[in-house]
C-alpha cells in the first residue's frame, strides 16, 4: 500500500485550519483522519487538531480490545467520533473566543480489504476503481440538501453562494451522529480523502485524471493545481493506493 498526504494553507487564508493524521504503516491498523476546522479567532485550527487527535487516541487505545468484525469496527469509529465531539464541545465551552468552533471529520480504517468510514461535514472520501471515481460520502451542507430536494442541480450547486454552509459539524452540539459506511477495497483501488479546499477548485474528473496520471507525486500536483485555480481555502489531501 502506497500513501501520500499533505496539507497546504492555500493562497487566501492566514491560518491552516485543516489537520490530518495517517498511521505510519508499522502495524496492522491502517488509520487515516482528516479534519477541516471552522470558527473565529483560531478556533478552527484548535477544533480540527483536537478532533483528529481525540479520534486517533480513542481508536488506537481500543482497537485491540474489540472483536475485529465489521460491526465492531464501525461501532468503534462511531464511538471515537462521538468522543471527539464531546472533547471539542467541552473545550469550546471553556473559552468564549472558541464558542463557535467546530470541524468536519473524515475517519478511515482499512482492515481486511474493507474501508470503514466515519463522516461529518463537507470534506470528502472518493474511491477510484476500474477507471470510475465514486464519492463515498455525502456532504452535510445546505446546498447538498437543495440538490437532494431537487431544488437545484449539481451544476448549480457548484457556484451557489451558500455552498460552504454546513448543516452538521463536529463539536458544535452536545451530540452528533456521523454517517457510517463500509465499502470494499480491492487490489488497484485508490482512495482519496480531501478537504473542500480541493473539491471547490477541482472537478471530480480533474481529480481522477491527476490521480491516475501522476502516481509518484499525486498529492502535491492536486494541491498545486488547486492553488493555480485560486487556492481560496486550505487544501489537504490523503491518497491511498492499494498496489
């Protein structure tokens, strides 16, 4: 398995409020986390880091204590995200300047040829298989709700003035329910985890083409391309090749 990960502040922001973690590959637990923070002062930066490290600590502390069934692993991810939500929410209550902070979260455990996914917000996870790119998460955004309702089209959503308005985020409420998904991960599959700093700049087709054509420097090329197109937000990319 080959992994690339990097994060860039972009061209317009003063702070990088994205945070990510990838396991070092030295053990059998393949864990990948990405968070895109939000909030005044430096709340977004604090929320994304705190959420990522809380999820990481919870999963790494408990993975060997559970049966490694599909049901137990996905439940572990759910519990880890709920724990991280509590940590971020309580931290925000301690300091008035952090009162509105929150974050998206993408949690991916790869185990036994399966992708175990926990998701909140509008960061995304894609899988490329046999020349098809497929989004495995659904944005928790106002615009996505409009698309689902048939009020606007996917094309109209791309330039909607409220496309960054989240309907669900980690740390903003005492309890949050993540989306949980289990998918296959076959040989030659590719997984992309990214913040909206990438997907607001690049189409799925462009992401697909770059990932397939630039296996040795995938993430940097994706980030550079997003910056070339404006780099209006922080850009974080994790790419996992199942070679």
